[in-house]
C-alpha cells in the first residue's frame, strides 16, 4: 500500500461529555437579585474654550487628512475628465482627417482623368493632324530649311526700314565704350 503525507487527528471526533439525553429542567429556586448600582457621577462639561491642544491638533489633522483625500479624488476625477475630452477631440480630428483624405483621393482621381484627357488632346499626332487637315499646313523637308547668319546681332531690321536695337545692359556698355574711346 502506498504511503501518503496526510495525517489525521481522530481524537477530535471522540465525544468527551458522556451526559444523559434527558432534557434538563430549570432550577426551582429564584435567582438572586443584583445589587443596586450607585448613580454615576457626571463629569462637568468642559467649556468650548477649554478644549485642549491635543484635541485641537487632532481635529486639524483629521480636517487636513479629509481635505487631502477630497483633493486627491478631485484631481483623479479631473484627470479622467481631461483624458476623456482629449480622446473625444482625437476621434473628431481622426474623422476630419479621414474625410479630407477621401476628398483628396477623389480630387487626385479627377486630376488623373483630366491630365490623361489633356494629353490625348495635345499629343503630337493630334496637333500634326489638326495642322495638316484644318489649317492646310505641310511639314517642311530638310532641303527646304535655310539657315542664315547675321553679323549684326544687336540690331533687328523690321519691314519699312525701321530698326530695333537691343536696350540690354550689354548694349549700354557698348555705347558707353564708344563714347569714351
């Protein structure tokens, strides 16, 4: 048989009072009367001015202790209220950001649509087709292009014999140098 680590005290279950099972009767004699007590002398009431310093300090201490507890409870309550308010503001801001982001996505998709439409309208092939068919233009061949070189780069001749001179800073220095030398 296996040994266990439990120990039992069976002596607690043994009855130690071997009395009879018959009901006990109340005694037939009358109990003795208790002696009459003397009247208690009342202490004189202390006047409100005669409160001791210890009582006064105890009163102040209990007042300040209760004031500390009340202020701590108020502080914790106010911090909970502030946290709830800030969470509400954070939720409102998150909703506003989400609304703006969705609006931004809509605008971006509209921009992409318009950009592709514009690119389709302004493509080189469309421009060349419009110029040839509607305006009657023809592409120049390489042999039809003539380049010319002008010696007087600061002067442009306009029809009717009028001329245009560059009024830039380089031409002003040139005129100043001509005037000095």
